[in-house]
C-alpha cells in the first residue's frame, strides 16, 4: 500500500496536479543526454590548448640574452669588457672559461658514449628479436633517444669550440672550421 502511495506522490507536483511523463522524467533525460558531452571535457580541452599556447610562446621567445657578455667587431669575446661587466678580473674570467671548457668536453664525450652504447644496444635488440609490426614500431620508437644523445654531444662540442676559440659562431661555422673538431 505504501509503495502505491509513494508512486502516486511522485506523479503529482507540489500543487497536487498530476504531471506528464516528460515532466516527471525531464531530469533523467537531461542527465542521459548531457553525460556524453560532459565526459568529453570541452573545458579541459580548451584549458589544455591555452596552456600549450602559453608554453609555445615561451619557447618562441627564448631565454633572454645575457647583456654582460661583450662581443668585439669580429665576433670574438672581448675579455676585458666582459670581465668588467661581471665585476671580476680578466684572469678569473679566463680561469672560469677554462673550467667551463673542461665541463663541456666531458659532457660531449659522455653524451657521445651514451649515444654509441644506445645505438649498439638498439642494433643488438633489433637483430635478435622476432619481427612483427608491434616490435618494429617499438624499435623505431627508441631511435629518437639515440639521436638525442648525439645532438646533445654536438651541442656540447659546439659550446666547447666557442669557449676554446673565444668567439661566438654558428653550428655551421663549427662544422666548417679548420681547427680540431674534437673537444679539448
């Protein structure tokens, strides 16, 4: 008896007038119709888009240039002007440049070693595994990491060359130089 009364109460509004089927189930229909759109998360997608746009603007802008590094007319580093802008002696600046040159040489050789080991391990794995489409895709996914090690080695060697010659130069100038290529 209570169940019948309870159902009758649900079909009547506050005024006691019986509501139609659509009015009684409007909230349920709205939930069912809205739930797929709510699960897509348009708001989160647009927030992610804004975040990626902000990151891209930061990357495009780049790091601010250090105005304390003074360059001569021929592209070489002016040691006296740079030392005075850093508030240090020329000897201290030269010692700091030598230390940084040793660090970049170590980094270049370490990255080249890691890249070489990665390529050897990749070749070993690629030659000793049973080939299927998924394994081939996995093998190809590992190649960018090997490439990254070699690119980092090249970057460190380029920085080492700039410190060694005491002049700024592009990577193309580094590749076409007649000076020794290997970092020291």
